[in-house]
């Protein structure tokens, strides 16, 4: 049996759909049943249900808000993850921890390898790195899966924001000097389900294939959606946010290849399938 934390989020929701498709039994605690700000809240449900695998999707993910709510972000993503890992150790469960490109500093132009230096530039990245450190220190049976720029059917994301803006604007400014990879949570969910069925423990990077800037991402969204919206690429300095973002979020997939896991499809292909899913949901 698999336990999914954060089923109301984009990834948790798609993972529940993927496991259902595969006939894999899973449980998904509510926010009240598994609460990551106290040790008892984070552990008791897991200790009671004794799953074979815990996929820890739940997290504090408000990147800008984390700058002013650092204590909460560090508690949920750092201590909360530690308590989940300790519960997994107690019952002998595997743990899959979802992490982020934000654990890196964003320097240079080459894709980050799994063991490259961690240098988070914002509170959110620091909090997720605390979680990574806890998982790798406490457990032997773990997967740490770093991803980036996620979009899924259940929740807010960049694609939905762009489509909403297109309803009232024919020209949009989008940053063009942050480079990374969009990730469709339906594709990532398949990989996580594959991983859960193995003992190929370790650290992995998992995003849709290919790299782009946020501006290129936006242009592709409008192109595929058939919308006539001009995207004006601007430097990050012209779009200040409370949290700094890494300029380079490219992630190397070498560890996926070495373990024999399939890479995800291209990000352009992912957008096409996502738009179809979005349309069918809205009809």
C-alpha cells in the first residue's frame, strides 16, 4: 500500500489517478489527519496505517510568501519531512521525497548533476534542502526526486495564469533569463509510480525533456492554444519578487538513465496533452 501526502496538490492528485489506473492500493490523509507542523501530527497517521511506501508530495510551496513566513516554511518542509522520514524508518517503509531545482544556486549554464553543490538562494530552497538532508540521513530506503516548474490539472500553475491573462491582454511581459524545464505532473506521476515498485533508491532529477525560458514557455502555450498574444521577454531585474529565483534551473537526467528509468516526454509535448486535459475538464 502507498500513502500519498498532499493529495490536493497538483502532483499528489495526478499520482492518485495514476495509481488508480494501475490498480495500486493507496491512502491519502487529509490535512487534519496528517499535519506537518507538529511531530505527532506528521507521524501518527503513518504509524497507524503502516504503508509500504510513503510519497511525500505535501509541502509549503509559496515561494515568495516563504520569505516572510520563513519559520512556517522551514517547519513544514524541514522538520515536517524529518518527522515523516522517522515514521517511515520506524515501520520500514520506503519514502519518496519530492524536492526542487531551488536547492541549487542557479549559476552557470550547464545542467546540475545530483551531487553538485547546494546553494539555495531563497527560503523555500533552504527549507526543501533541509528536508532532503533529513531524508538521506534518517533513511536507507529513499528516493529524492527533484523537479521544476510543475503544472497539473488540480491547482494553480503558470499555464493557467498565462491563459487567464490572455483573456484580457494581447501583450504580456515574461522573464527571459531564467532557464529550466516545465514538468507535467501527470508525466512525473508515472515515473513516481514506477519508482515506488522498485528498490532503485537514490537521488533523481525528473522534469519534462528540454530547456526553455519562462518567456519561451509562455510563447509555446499561446501558440498551442491558438491565442494571438505577444510575449515580450524581459530580464529578471525588471520583474522584482520577494524571493530570488535561480537563473539556471537545468537539471541533468543522468541518474534516471543509469537506473533504467524512462525520461519524461518533451515539455512541448506535455503542454499539448495538458491543454487537451484542461479543455475536457472545462467542458
